[in-house]
């Protein structure tokens, strides 16, 4: 984690070397950026004004994975994989999305709803 430019750092087990840095977004409604090995950037952004719907999307606004979070009397979350370019990358984006959204600052009930989601 950085102070002025916060990011998520991914390391191998028992390694001091970072494999990947994922900076938190500075875009309006954005949360996280993921840069693919080919240089294409994916953004985890809020895609709905009225509801908590977050999505990993490409630059052309193609949605890859959508996280629908409902907070109320019954907290729940639904994850929809709309486009899977690569299975390993899809699993990585699911894990990063859940981690980023659960640590975003919601209360424990909302984080629990996301954590209890079936994929």
C-alpha cells in the first residue's frame, strides 16, 4: 500500500518481491485498475447511479465481470461473468474485485454479503 498513490501489492508465498501492483483508480466512480500483460487497462468502476453495481470493464466499456451488491433487510451479492477472455485472469479479477469491494469501506454486513456470494 502506498500513502499518496495507494495500490494493492501481490507477492508470492515467502517472497519479498512484488509480482504485481494494482493502483486504486483516480477516475470518478473508479476503484481499481488492472494492467494486462499486453498493456490494456481494465477498470473496476461503479456502473450504476442508483445501485451498488461494480464491474471490471475494458476501455471500450465492454463489461467482463459484474458485482451486484444489495444492502437492506437481506444483504446479498451476485457476481456475473459476462465475458471470460482467459480463465486464470477471470479468477484473478474475481478475487481482486471481491477484495477491493469488501475493503472499500462498507459495514460488516455488506462485506459479509459479498464474501458469502456463490460464484
